[in-house]
């Protein structure tokens, strides 16, 4: 896999909240996207999803709880758990699907 500059790659994406798949390591798919402070509706997946903030802030809503994920932190959403992005989330997000 080549050297990846996640922030630069996210900055080149034409649309926010639309991820681009960068590659795969074993069964894990690696994607990047740009967050733009807008909310994103709840989603549920049949696989685990690691949400790694490269820069900025991710505000997640899981059930009645708000979880703040800051630069350098990752939140692991277990398969089958609904999660939404709250307004104010901005920066670069790497998604690792397992």
C-alpha cells in the first residue's frame, strides 16, 4: 500500500460525507471522507466500523448518548448498533470496516 495522506486525500474529494475506498488490509476496508459540520442520519451495519478522526471532531449519537471523538482518537461501533453524526462534526475521518 502506498503512503497515504488522509487529510490531503479528503480535501480532494468532491463531496463531503461520501467516502472513498483507499484499500484493504486483510478483511479490513479502509476509507476516507471529509466531514463538513452537517448532521448525517443514523446508519446500522452488519460489520464493525472503526471511526478514526485524523483532524477535527466527530460528534456521534448512539442511543441517548453523545460521544465526542477528537483528532487522534478512534471509536469502534459494533455491528448492529445504530449511530448518527451530529451537527458540528468537521475534519477528516478514516473509516475501517471489519
